C-alpha cells in the first residue's frame, strides 16, 4: 500500500491559517497508517495526495467515516514493493487530518491532508486490511535563547533568498515567512518546502530538539543556495558567450563577403587548403584518410579564434607528419652484416651469431617478425652500439629512446586530445623523427621503468608495443587511430632482468653480454678507443701512440668495470695531458708506455688486495655478481667470549643472512672433525662481516665462502691467497649452482686470482661461456661438497662421499 504525492512541489504547498497548529487535534492511542512513497509530511502543512492501492482506498473510506485522522509515514528508500509493512516505513511520522476527498474515474482518489502533529509508532497492531498501530506524540523540545533567535533570523533570511531563485513556489510563501515568529512553525514550513531527498527530510522530522533542527536547516539551505547561485552564474556566462559568439559569427560572415568581393583570400581558408594538400600527399591508409577528412571538414567551419582550431590543426599536422606507408628497403646481405658487426665490435661471437641467425630468417621469409631482442649486460659492454650496427647492416634508420625512470603511461601511449598541450607518446614521436615505419627501434634501460599508482604502469603499456601479435594495430591515445608497428625491429636493453615485469620479459628473447677480459679490453682500446680519443683531443695521427702495456695498466689499475667507459675516460685523461704538452710547444711525437701512466694521471687506484686481505685466518675471498658485472668480496669471521650468538654485519640481505646461518649450522655439525670442542659455540659469540658496508649485498652464492671463513677462524688456518670461490651451501653440506659464472671469473681474473672453486653443476656453463684465453693461468675446480672446498682452501683432509657423476 502506498500513498503517492502528485506534484507536491510544482503545484505549491497549501498553507492553512489558524487551524494548522494542530493544537485543537487530540492524538488518539491508535490510528490507521498510510505509507507514502517519496513523501514526508510535516505538521502545519496541507498536502494533496493521490491514493491508488485498493486497501489504501479502503483506509481512506473508513477514516472519513470516523474522526478523519490518519498516520502519514514515509516508506524507506530500499523498499521497492507495493504493500509496505511496518519494517518498510520509518517509525516517526505525522498525524494528518483529511479535509477533502475526490474520486477519479479510474477508481483512485485524491485527498487533501492537513499535517497536525509529529507522532511515533509504539507498536504495530495489524497488517490487514491495512496497517494500524499504537502511537504516541513526539513532543518538540524548545528553549528560548538569544542563540535560538539568531537561528530563526538566519533560517528566515536564507529561506527568503532561496525562494527568490524558485519562481515555481507561490508568493504566499514569502508572506507566510514574514508572519512566522515561532521557531517550530518556521522549521516545519522550511522543511516541507525544501527539495531534498526523503532521508534528509525524515531526519528533520525525527529531530525533536528545535535548535538542532534549525542548525541542520541552516546547513541545508546554505548548500542549496550555493547550488542555485552557481547555476545562475553559469547560465549568465553561457548566455554572454553565446551572444558574443553570434556577434563574431555575423561579423566574420560580413568580412568574408567583403574579402570575396575584393578578391582577397581568408588566411584560415588558406591554411586549411595547405593542410588538405599536405594530407593528400601523405599516402594515408583508408581509415586514417576518413578520420582526417572528418577533422578537416570540422576545421574549415571554425574560426581561427575558436579554442578547437589549434587543437584540430595540431592533430592533423601529426597525422600528416607520421610515415604511415613509408618504408626503407632492407639490404639483407649476411656477409656484409657480419663484416659490419666485426668492424664495430670486437669478440662477442655468440651475440653476433644470434644476430646473424635473426637476419638470415628475415632474408628467407622476407619479413622481420618474431621475438623482440633484449640485450642484457653490465654498462659499457656495447648494447646500444650493437643496435646501431644492426640498423647499418639492414640499411634502416636507427632511433633510440630511454625508458629508464618513465613513470607515466602517457609517455608511451600519449595523452588524449582533451588535455591542454597533449601530444602522441614517445613511440610515435620517434617514428616521426625516423621518417619511416620500419626503423631499428632501441628502447634503453627497460629494467628501470618506474611505476606510479596515479599515472598508470608504463611497463604494461609496452606490452602491446613489443608484442608481434598485437602491435600491427597499436592505438596511441592522442591519435586514437591504429598504427602498424609490425615492421619495426624493436631491440631493448637492460642491466638486469630482475626488475623487468614477467609479462614483458616473456615477450623478449634475452641475449646476455658479459664483461670483457683485460686482453679483450686491450684489443678494443687499440682498435676503437685510442684512435677516437686521439681525434677528440686534437692529436692527429702520428703525434701520439699508446703501447698495449700502457692500456693494460690503465685497465688493470685505474678501472674496475666489466665494460669500457671508465677505460675510455682514462685514455682521454692521458690524451688531454699530451694535448697540453703539445699546446705548450712540445711537438712530440709521444709514446705512452706503462711506466708513464702514473706521471700523467697519478697513482694507481685499484691494487690486488687478495693476498694482503687473506693473510690472516678467518678471511675468505668470494665472488659476486652485480649489475655492473662481477666483483670479489672478502668475508671476515672472528670469535669472542659470549653466549653463542651470531652477529652479521655489512648491510646484508635476508637471503645472505640465511646463508650465514646455514654455514654456521653445518660447521657446528662437523666441529668434531675440525678439532673444535663441543662447548665452544656455547661459550663464544661469532661475528661475520663483509666489508664495504655502505653497499647492500644479498644472494645465496656467498654460502661456501662464509663457511670457509668460519672454519678458517676456528682452525686458525689462513685461506690460500690466490683462491676465490662461489656457490650456495645447504645444511647437509652440498654445494648448489649459482649464476653469473663468466662475470665472476672475469672479476677473479682482474683481482689476480689463480684458482676458483665453483659448483660442479656450473661446469657446463663455465666450459661454454669462458673463452680459452680467459682460462690461461687460471685453475677451475668443480666441487659438490663443502668438505672439498675446505680441503682446497685450508689444506684440510676432511672425508666426504664422492657423488655420482653428473649426467
């Protein structure tokens, strides 16, 4: 059952004089309940209601035959049925008196109801044929005070201002407002008139403290008034803008007619014609041509002063500038490509072979598709220059962008045209600069892409760009048109794959580039670095030369890197000294030998420390892998009286700490074989430290080195100074494989190590990745058990089981 208000707000509120106070109406103990849909009735108001439900009609008939009193209660918003129960209506309502009733031809009735007093439902009595309930009056709590008078004045003022913005309300409201000085009557009048939602009106009806009710009305009226005033302001501004636009339109039409008579062309029309000619020459795809024609037609109808003129003009310029159907012709000559790669890069045979295989497939299939190449290696090993060589071998344009530190997805996909100053993303901008749709496109530093929760994920935006199955219809947010990237040869570079998202890594074929040996650095310096630095520093051919011994000295004692950048800087530093000599009158020629280096750039920076550092017991040399290549590290162990605690320092990660605990546990398990007393670990504390504490360290590969360091301290035997090791340790003493073998061997070679202990499971990696010249004067020992490591490192004779040979 429901009673629905018909046009309550539009038809106006009927105001009663005198009788509306309800003082002459006695609240009965029981009353019939009429639920109201989307309507809240307040005391001292009169309201027309439409009643259509059959039992609601019966309720009205029964009430008119008695005292004409009815309980008017609003239905809750969540109720969507037709016959509301006590749980579906609010428990506070208004006692109303029916004054008039009119039957309609469709069987429904219209009644005029007077709100009398606020009432509450104490107990539901019956549901049939209609709701009846036991009720009680809800008395208003009114205290006369200066604050109450101020609230009455404020509400009257705000309501009066609001009425001036609502012409649909009758003028009698203003008169009634001026004659009301009772706070209760004022609150009922304003509450019933406000156009707010049912829950807000119901809250006002339920509030028994008049002061709180008026405070709530003050906030609601202020909000509604701000909305109306803002609407009026917007309407005024729109009207003013429309008047201005119409005036400009008529003036421009007159100006155009005058120019036509004088034979003068409009500047805007001329620009549109030039743009149309430019687009016609761009050889656009059909769908792009349709979109550009549509935008061009829109542009031709706009004034140059219009806000959209420059936006559309810039958009069409971008469409015209992109190389939609422009391609360079590939020259796939495998022998020539091999020559170019050999000219530009020394060694890197495995990498060159993979690139040549890639190009061979391109030659046979006449298309270049498939996995995206990803060059992974330390800085300065030639990743970017390899991409340039591939472009030169193919005869394609080469473009490079760095995505390191990019945090905004829009950098890749562009901004939508709705933004001020919007542009396409870096992908399309780079293609525009290249002038062809099939360049060699290198994305540097994909492992350093940033993320920002508010700006999207750039790595995810790259998924479509680098997926050969999807990038034939790449859609930039700015253009909002499909662009074919399938002919582009994408190459990415990274220092490590750890930070590359798995989904992105899955789309790329990884080609690893390890660091260079000292011999390789000498060869590269002689062929590339020295000639380039001599030219850069103004030393013409014949004025200066570097001996191989001098370059080796620079590589060995002045740089500590897997790549070549610092070596080239050091060569450049020597060349600048020579250039100064030449400028001061010494015309040379100059020959730089290893004995001259300290004269030019000072004392040696990096010295072989392994022998000095491992001269005492408790110190072992380990091998580590970093993003910059391989490195050696020293692990130190000492004991002191205590309670058996283990201290770990050197800014170690959680994995390395667990490796230290595993190493100690295994050492304790074989302490009897080492001649260590059982109570040693209870009466002494152990401290394991890895120097260079400012550098974070983590990973499992230092496990065997930690165990060796601890055993060296316990047995008071120094570790062989020419020996280094790597491998993960288990609690049972097994040595597990690790990664970065070539980088670690290179680091050992640079440090003057002559013997390396590594896991037997890494033997295949070592034989495949380590060239013969790197193995010269270097003994590689493959171990399965930690006892083997200790026997080699400390000249012990610990027994161990020989494992079965690997298959």
